[in-house]
């Protein structure tokens, strides 16, 4: 009898251990899926901002880029690897730059589009320029010269987006006659 109880307890221990293992694996999988889901949400917000700009909705684009920047900041804080943390930090700065640039465009349009642009518009564009500089500096420090895409496969795309945005931002500042 005592042996039967002991064996029964071992079976319960084994069943509990297996159940605990599956719960742990499921929880780890959910955590990984959540990170992947959050990266997908980051991409979705960026695409939504681009769509808004395509539809001449600078305010909507600014709002969505702000959300994307916030998501990039949250993802960066959760990274354990410093190189990936840098990638998300540069993404956050780039998206903040675009948010300020889109907000400046929205202000310009709301003010009637008169040149030269107001101090508020130029101030938004200067903030965009400052955030872009932070993004470029962070990108430069996160790249390795011998293997440019080794840190993250998204790094070349982020670099290209930053380079393209620098051209657009410089053009906006020139067209709006903002002081350098």
C-alpha cells in the first residue's frame, strides 16, 4: 500500500512536471510571438503613416510616426543585446524626426502655406533635423565596417530611409525658407 501511494505520487509529480514544462514552453513562445507581433505593429504603424502622407494627411502621418517611435523605444528597452538595442534606438530617432517633419508640414498647411514659413513650422523642422542627426549617429555607431548588415537585417533599410529622409527634410527646410 505504501508503495502504491509512493508510485502514485511519482506519477503525479511526473504529470505536474510535464504540465509545468509545457506551460513554460507555451509562455516562452507567447513572449517571442509578442515581440514578433510588436515588430509587425511597428511596421504597420510606419506603413500607416506613409499611407497618410500619400493621402495628403500630414497630421495623421505625424500621429502614426509618433506611435511608431514609441513602439521602437519600447522594443529597444526590451532588447538584451546592445547592438539590437542600438538599432531600435536609431529607428526611434528616425521616426521622431519624421514625426516632427510631418507635424511641421501640417502646421505649414494649417497656416495657409504662406512663405516664409512661421517660426513654429521651422522649429518643428529643426527638431526633425536634430532627431535625424541622432539617428544617423546611432546608426553609425551600431554598424560594423567589415559586416554592415550583421547586427540586424533591417539595418540597411533603416540607413537608406534615414538617407532619403535627410534629402526630403533639407528640401522642406529650403522650400519653407527656414534658417539653417
